């Protein structure tokens, strides 16, 4: 009889927690603050080395 390994990381549950937390945080800020947050987040994403990003999003 095979034993099963206990799951140590549940990606679906983690994603759900992240989406809920992000939604709550964004709901509490003004539209101007949201735009600034999105701008900073986008700049930080594209400042990463291309190998760390998804291949479809990497600059060519």
C-alpha cells in the first residue's frame, strides 16, 4: 500500500488568499493612489531580468 505525502503548499489556496488581500488593499485607496501603485508595480516588474519573467512577456 502506497503512502501519500502530505501537501505542504497549496497554490490554489495561496492564490485565493493573495487575491482577497490585494482586493481589500486596493478597495481602501483612492483612484489616484491605485494608478500610482500600478505604475510602481509595473516598473518593478519590467526592471527584473527577463529570465525571471514569463517568456511571453519578456522583451525581445
